[in-house]
C-alpha cells in the first residue's frame, strides 16, 4: 500500500462508485500502477499538480505519495466528492478538490508554478483538453509537462512520425512546441470496467520556444487544409490557401505532388513562413 487509506475497491464499494459512461469513466484500481504514472511525471516534490477526472482518487493518492507539493483535482462527478475528501484529510493542506467541468474551471487561480499536469483523462474530453493546453494565447504555457493517459490510438497519433498512419494535425501541433513520448502502456483489463481498447500514458515536455519559427494561426490553417484532404496531392489540397500554392510548395522544398502525411514539421513551418510573406 502507498498510504494508510483503504484499497480502491473498498472505496468504490463504500461510496457506490460504479463507473458511468456519461462521464467517460474507467477506473484504474491498482495503486502500484497509479504510482508508476505519478513517477513518470518526474520529480513532483517542488511542483503543483493539476489532475483532471480523479474519480475515486487512485492517481491522486499516487501523486501525493510521490511527494507532489500540492494537487488540484477537478472532478465533474459529485458522487466522487466524499472519497476525495477522505484523501484530503489524509494529506492535510496538500489536496484541493473542485467539483466542476475542467473545460470551465480556471485552474490557474489555484496553482503556483512550477506546474505539472498529470491525469488519467476521461476519454470523452481528453483530446480537447490536450489541444487547449497545447494552444494557449502565449507560449511558453503555464505547465512544464503533461503526463496524460489516452486511448492507445490517440497516444500513437501524438507521437507519430511522417509517413505513418497516425501522423497528422495532432502530432504536428504537439511536436512543434514540445517533446512527446509514450512512457507506459496499459491493457483493458487494468481498468474497471475494462474498456474495449488499450490505453497509453504520454509524457509531454514543453519547449521554451517552438521547434521551428512560424505563426501559430498560419501553421494551423495550412496543416488543417492539407490533412482535411489527406488523399489529395498538396497542390490540390492547398489550392484554396494561396493562388500560387504550387510555387510556394517548391520554394518550401515540398514536392507539389506530395501528400500531407509525407511532409515533416520543419517543411510545414517553412511553408507557413512563406505564406506570411517571410523567408523559407
């Protein structure tokens, strides 16, 4: 046991916490696994941690046991509040629980840098939250790192390389501004109830500046246009982006006959700079 609190199965039984599909819940009950996820986030002793969707608190307990300075846990399910309150008592003044939707809560009002985000994200909002954390109005972001559990297919899209099946907008958005790697894989039977798919934990570390210079809005616009018609050659897929797109592609050292998934991040950034009137 990582602390003196009851096993999670007992907590779930005591508080009648059957996972609900409407909340995107799949509970991870093995406290050894939740501790491994907490450790994958690195040294927590000097950091505040944001956790979204703590459920009965397995990962919350792992984060606190691994030495997080303070944990802010945002939970939408009111049924979980009593179980989380018991953890707060066991770790005085180190856990703040807010009942609400993570998409609406101003987490920064309750956190002090350095900040790490560590979450077993609800499947129904995981990608949306990642996109928000990767596209703030100002960079660098409020967080130093994100250690997040996703469906395995989503995790593979985040770390995908050019030419692979999963490579697309999500990979480019994350890899432009951060280093990302899969640090842990979990089978369906690790969860209650067992989902139909495997899961994986991705560790993302923010860069101080983007990997290559480009305007964020322009890069997103051209990448979206390319991947929205990913079966087409880029000279056709990007026709609406610029009247001289074929010449732009050549200047950016991209074959006009290439398809979006064949083009690396640096080349996409060159094209974005050219579209803004700059130099490749």
